[in-house]
C-alpha cells in the first residue's frame, strides 16, 4: 500500500501530465487551404463545415467576429478572424502565406 506522501506525488504527476498533454494543441485545427476557401457570402453552416466551430465569437454591433486560433506545443500559433453579418461571411479572413506548410 502506498503511503499518503507517495499517493499525493503520483496524483500531482498524473494531473500535470494530463494538463500538459491537453496544452499540446489548443484551439481549432485548420490548414491554409481550408482557411483560404472561406469567401464572403458563405453561410455559418458552410464555414463550420469547412474549418469547424470558432474558438471565440465576439459581437460588434450588428456583426460578429469569429476567431479561429490554433497553437501547438512548440509555440507556433495561427489565427484568423472573419466578420459575420446576418448569418453570412461579411468579410473573408486574410490568411498569411506563412500558414501554408509544404
């Protein structure tokens, strides 16, 4: 039987391991081609089908800003935002060429 001290140490180590593995990748995974396929006029459903649900949504008057962000364990992060109005893409995201992976 484990002593209390060993049990606590094992529990902390297990929890830390779970937390680090959860942090290995955060946000909505998307690639350059998917992000570049988003065009003005697309419906919310079409956007979600192409690149998934947004990481965050904020309101700006009659518009919504949909934020997509993905970071991996090495600290590389890609983010795009698009403007939605009346359930459609009002302004397509600017997708930097640096997102493209050969």
